[in-house]
C-alpha cells in the first residue's frame, strides 16, 4: 500500500513537471531574423516591449534554425524600412505565444513600438505601405439619342419615359425620372433584364437564355442587344432626376 502511494506521488510529480515544461514553452517564442535586421538593434528595442506586455519571451535565432515564426519576405506585412517591406510568417500556428506575438506586432501598441525605434533620432522603420485604393469613374458612353428612341419603342408601354405625359405607361410602374432619383439607378438600368418582371419577356442577345418552348413570353417580347442597353443607360444618365421633395424610400 505504501509503495502504491509513492508511485502515485511520483506520477503526480512527473505530470506536474511536464505541465510546467509545457507552460514554459508556451512563454518562449523563437523568432528567426535575417542578419541585416538583427544588426540594426531593432529586435533589442522591439521585443522587450512585447515581453513586458505579455510575459512571453522572444528568442532571436538565425534563418533556418528551428523557430515558431520568422520575419522576412513571406507572410503578413508588419513594417517597412531599409528599402523593403518586412513580413511576419507564423510557422507554428498552434503555439499560444506565437499567436500573441502576431496579434501584438499588428496592434496599436506594436505599431507604436515599431515607429518609436529612432537611433540617433532617425526613424528607420515605418508601418507597411497600404496599397492605394483607386476609384475609376464609370464611363457611360452609349448613344443617348438612340437610347431615347429605344426607350420609347420598348419601355414606354409600361414606363413614362420623358416629360410629355405618360402616354401608354402603366400607372403602377415608376417613371424613368423617378427611377433616376434612386441611389442605385445605374445598377438597376444596367441589369434591368434580370429584375422582375423583365425576365418573363426580355431577351438580350448573347446574355439571356432563350425562352423555353413550353413557356413562351406572355406578351410581345423585347429583343435587344447590350449596345441597346448601353444606349438606354446613356439616355437615363443625361436625364434630370425627379424632384420628390424628400429622400425616396424604396425596397
């Protein structure tokens, strides 16, 4: 019985020791750095700030050595300097300490530490350059005059087109000038042939599928080309939106 107690105590001590080793490993991150980066003394400035914040120590190792993460040309861009952008690549995603380091270096605190390294008052590293987002204006270059003719031929049986009265337009459908008042008017006119009820009677050459023989169009179909769609869009683009007196609510 006494011997069994000693065995159980020994097993418990071994498990406790192993748990301590695992815990210690979680608090040590091996970070591989290229020599030119290590020589700047930047790691000595940056890494202690992470350790102070998290109690996780970072050990710098050379390229090719066993490591949980590395800084180089692969992975997530984390800072720039010395003529290039430096990336953090996580090699062991299951390591808790490595995950904390990856989160920290991209946080506000980590970014302040990066830009705060100024040997002799000169800032060497900065945050990575974000790709400039360029917005290119959509050019509507259809034939607006032709678009008016097509609108009167094809669309006026349901919609009021211009300012000369509704003619044969259906009262329950919005006029072109009202549609022009909507914030998404361009998208609506560019894709009207897929918006109900248009698919039931509209065919755009090379775009929409032919009507099924057993389900023909219920009214005289509209047959048009993408060039026709562009012309109608150009006509509507030149049209003055309806003055509704208040922002238009729509679904």
